[in-house]
C-alpha cells in the first residue's frame, strides 16, 4: 500500500467491488470520505478494504444496504449493541424468508396446477382470447 493508501482501482481489484459501487457506498455513508492526493485522486485505507469485505459478507446474508449502514453506525457504540442489532435483523430476515418460501410454494403449486389444466391449441381456437389462453383461463378458487 504505497502512497499511504490505495487508489480506487486497486481497492476494487482487492475487494471485487466495482469502482462505481465504491463511489455509491461513499455517497450512501457506508464508507468514509477518503483522503485525496494533491491530484484529487481518492486514497483508501486497509480499513476500507475490510469494510468492503464486511459489506459483501453482510449482503450474502440478505441484508439491505440500509441495514448494513445501521450495523456500521451501531458498531461504534460497542460490540454488545451491535450484536444485539444483528441478532434482531437476522430474526427478522428469517421471518421474511419463511414468508417468502410460503409465497413461492403457493406460486409453484399454482403453476403446476395450470400445467395440469393446459388448454390445447385446438380447444383454444374455439374461444376468443386477448393474448394467451393459458393465462386467461385461470380458474378462481371457490370461497
């Protein structure tokens, strides 16, 4: 790390985060504004490298940038508040994923049922359809 820091391209190469994304993270507040050279080039630190790696790992757990920002801000208060926050976020994510699984399972079952009741072209030609008989012949559930 010469020049007392890394240029944005070097940071991008080390972390796998595109330069455009690095700039966005700065604007979003996930990264501190970097020091600048006399030529106004950004200079990043090893801490920035570690923070970008953290952001990627957090995203791997399904966390949104706003949630990651919240964690980064909370980390300044100490380990316990930060870990408590992350536990709460993880519990909320688990609930969201469980709800999504139920929703996706219902959609899969609906599609399978649709395939079982496929309208054959010969049959479809006998009726008028705006676009596609497979979608327009949706059977409504009885209440």
